[in-house]
C-alpha cells in the first residue's frame, strides 16, 4: 500500500463509525489507515449484548465490516495506537502515531496456549472490570485482529517467561517496546466515539458506593452470554436473581451540573434493558423513571412494545436519591410528577441510564479541532478534518453508519479539492 497523502485518509477510532468510514473510502479506491487505541476494533458496539430496534447481536453489524476490511488491501489497520502529533494542511498532513506493546506478534494463531499458561488474572476491560481474564487474553471472542494480548503488569516475571515458552508459534515477544509510526494523509476522519458519563459524579445515586446500583453499559455486559455472569442478570452484591429492577433515565443527562444534552439513545437502550429482564424472568417487574420519553420516529414501535407490557411501569419522575436498606436493596426515593406522591421503592437492582460523553471532550485531540460546547467535533471541510459517529454527536448505530458514509465522501472531496488547488 502506498503512502501518498493525496490519496490517503487517516481514520482515528475503530468503532462502528470508523470501520464503516474506512471500508467505504477504501472500496472507492482510496488508501486508508485505520488507527484504534484498544487491542481490537468494534468500539462500544462490540460490548452491547444486542442492539435495537431488532435486538440482533452486534456481530450482525460488525462481522460484515470486518469481512470487508479483510478483503481490502487498501486499509491498513493499526491497533493499540494513538495519534501523538499531526502537522500540515489538507492534502498533506504528517502524522506521528504512538504505539503500545501487545507482546504478541502477527504469528499468533489464537490457539490459546498462552492463556492456559497464565497463572494470574487482570480486570477484563471488555466487561467494564466486572470480571477477570488470565494475564494472556483475547480482547473478546470476536476480536479483530484475532490476536492475544499479554498484560503489561506481568512483563519481566517468571509467569511471562512461561507464557512465552508455551507458544508453539514463537508469537510472544516480551521485548516489544512502546514505539512510533510516521505516516502521511491528506484528510482525517475523527471517529473517536464516546465513553459513558462517570456515574460516580452523580453522588445522590450512590454508584460505586451501593453494590446493586450499576450503569446501562454494565447492564449490557450482565445480559451478554459471554459477559461476567454468562448472561444471567444477577445482583452484584450476592449473585441473586434481579427480578425487581429500576431503570433511571437521564442519570446525569439534561442536567447543567453534568451533561446538559440528551444522548438520544438512552430511552431506547432502557426499553431494551427492560426486555432483557422480562425475557429472562417471567415474574420480573421493571420500573422506568423518566423525565420524558424520547423515542425517535422509527423506534416508536419498540417503545410501544415495552409500554404495553403490564409488568413494565413508567414513572414520570426524576428520582432525588438512592439509598440502601439492610438487605442491600437499593431504595429509590423521589416524587411522582403526575400524582405528586412521594415514593421510596426498593429493588434488587438499579440501572442508571448514563449518557454518551464524547471522548474528544476528555482526551484533547493532538490538533486544534473545532468542537461544540460539549466536546463533539465540528467538521472543517476546508482543513480536511471531518468527524463521524458519536464523535460528531449523540447517534445510534444506524445513524453512526450513515454519518460515517458521509464522512468518507467528505474526506474524498477534501482530497480532491486539495489536488485541484495544487494543480492550479
Ligand atoms: C447503554 C447503551 C446501549 C446502546 N444500545 C444501542 C442499541 O441497541 N442500538 C443502537 O443503534 N445504538 C445503541 N447505542 C449507541 C451506540 O453504542 C453508538 O451509536 C455507537 O457506539 C457509536 O459508534 P462510534 O464508532 O461512533 O463510537 P465508539 O463505539 O465509541 O467507537 C469509538 C472507537 O474509537 C476508539 N478511540 C477513541 N479515542 C481514540 C483515539 N484517541 N485514538 C484511537 N482510537 C480511539 C475507541 O477505542 C473506540 O474503539 C447504545 C449506547 C448506550 C450508552
């Protein structure tokens, strides 16, 4: 693959938006470098249990794109890397990437011998730290690239040496160091996505303090067959079945003290979570506390399905506090906005529907980019700086994919514009 900046697009972030933008641009003949800071692609979508509106497995959307990546020699995928510096102008950017060691080379066949040789465990980031994995691990079962990682914590120990010895393919390189890669590109698509708002900042809701208060992203992993509980929705405190569940909307969202905007997807995500609980336990009940329900046009039917279920109750109220009783049941307290009655309802599990905060709001991009008040990136076509997916605004998966296709087209237009200017 050439590295001619006039025909190369850099895509930063390998979630559904970045992967989609990369394959779209490559399939019309442009060279693409796709940079992902984690050990595998897929971003947050890979960590969903199922996704609305059809409740299909995330592999439905990701696998087809991985196939397109595999078949396209024009895309170079670089994982465990971030953009450290970027200089230049549209049509001619010089980029410096910093890379972290994986300690496992492309010779890895994903046989798993290294993992079996590991003695210690580390927190499983894929499961948001709700479980542990051996110190030599596959980032997730569908990982792209399908290659193990060795936890940096054990480098230099006898355990690391034993893991190296266990690899029949000589694919463990314990001497790998942090490095850098220099490259050139004419336009950049920022698809750096989001992270869940830090729920511990909403002090009255007790996240991090009350064992049975979790977030919506954690609920996705609890319900996932490959998650920390093998898909069983259980209380973290004692492993009991969670059959009385409260879902609290706008936890930190539409709130000037936290995220002032609406993330657009949380209402739908919570209806999905209610469906997870109801499918699992026929006698379960779910209360959804909401300010108002925001089900985007095409998703109205999905909302109705939940609203018509007698065992799902919609309570119009923004709870004031969550406390804990002697049995570690979280007790949600507040006032019902419609009846004006005060309530104090005990549950097995409370799920906080936290919003999506753009990564670019918290990790300063290595180049001055135009960003709105919340940190979402505003595209600058004349500079060839474009945003896709949730980096550009709170979007669901289908809207992220649409925005990625548009971003690929804009990047191509920026390259063509720069070529025209250079030719004049
Ligand atoms: C609880 C919850 C449930 C949801 N369920 C659904 C659903 O059912 N259906 C639906 O349509 N949508 C759902 N969504 C929304 C969906 O998750 C987003 O639309 C989707 O994640 C957007 O993808 P993205 O690629 O823009 O961002 P991300 O998924 O965040 O991917 C961004 C990628 O960029 C990488 N990255 C970040 N910074 C850098 C950097 N500096 N350098 C290199 N790489 C970087 C990240 O590691 C990540 O891999 C849900 C959201 C939440 C909160």
